[in-house]
C-alpha cells in the first residue's frame, strides 16, 4: 500500500538527559564533578566554579559536517554570568558562543547553534524566534560542547541544559512525488508550519527547518488537495521522506542493501 515513510533519518545524536548517567559521547569533562543529572529532572546542570570554567565536550574531526543545537533553560541576570557552546582546541585556543545578560529578551529558553562544515564553523543564536548569524570562523578544533564560565555570587543562575542535538544538516527532503503534489510540515506546538508544491519536472521538495529537532507531522496532498498520507513524530534536520511502498529485499531474513 502506498504511504508516507521516512527513507533516511538525519539524527546523529539526541540527548534529553533523562538517564541516570551521562552519555559516553561526552568524553572530556573538566573538572570531573562539574555537572549533575539529579539536581533537576530531565536536565543536565553544568555547575559553576569561582575560579575555573566547567567544560563538557565530545571529540570532533575535520572531515565531519553537521549541525549541533543547544536548548537550555538559562537566562542570566548578572554581569559576568556566561554559558553556552564551545569549539575547543586547548584552554587558551577556543571559540565560545555564550549567552549573557540581555534585558531585551525576557524569555527563559536559550537556543544556540553551531553549523560545522569541515574546519569551518558558523555560530548562531536565536533572537525573537529567528536564527541570527553571530560569526564564522575556520578552526582546527579537537572538541566541542558545553561551557559554563567561572562565576560566583547570589545572582548567578544555573546553566540547565534541556536538550543537545546533532543532525546531518538543516534541511528536510520529501521525494518520489508527482509534480503539483503539496507537502506540508507542522510542529505540534504551533510555532512552525510550512508547505511546498512540487515543481513541474521535479519529484521532490526541500525545506529549511527552524530547529534541529521538533515534534511534528509531515503531510502529502495530491494536486486536488486530497490527503495521500502523513507521518508524525520527531522530525530531524537531514530527514528524507518518500511517498510509496517501503519494500525490503531480504535474503535468509537479512535485509539487502
């Protein structure tokens, strides 16, 4: 039976911090006790130190290209309170994308993003629900991840990370369609809805997604507006959906490439 299916997932890593132990991907942690998974449920709390930065990072390699996105419940209220993402080579050679005091942004959710293209890094911060390019730099990093800058005082707020996602890229592709078919993507929270019509002479459409991962629905309509199929769940940058029969060829119960 014809249907909408996910032909390829774009997710590389998606951590909601719901487990009792930190995932083994985070290989560089300094100092070793700089975090907690128990202080707040389903969050990674990066503890603050008065005299040294707290770092939680994973290895990166020059031939890799992907997008990493941080979602944190973190709104600094004091000067000197900084935390965010870091691309790191050494303690003296690093690039940091930090959230700081901003009286014009009264929200409690911080989103930061780094797009890695080999050794080129593009740094983004979400401002008023729009990604703003902060900087682009070529850098031979060995690690990347989270940083909470050294700070102390009653006004220093916790750096609580809700989610950390790594995806292949920032686009979603829907293929194997007829011209004039319409594809619509909607997020469950209502913050994103977009539709595209398949052009003449083409069998696919592409979307640039607002987030690396979100809960939503992908729908396909024919040229008359009749719903042909849909799929719901977590949508990731780099996902590829198709319309058709998802058939498998197996030999001795093993799927063949």
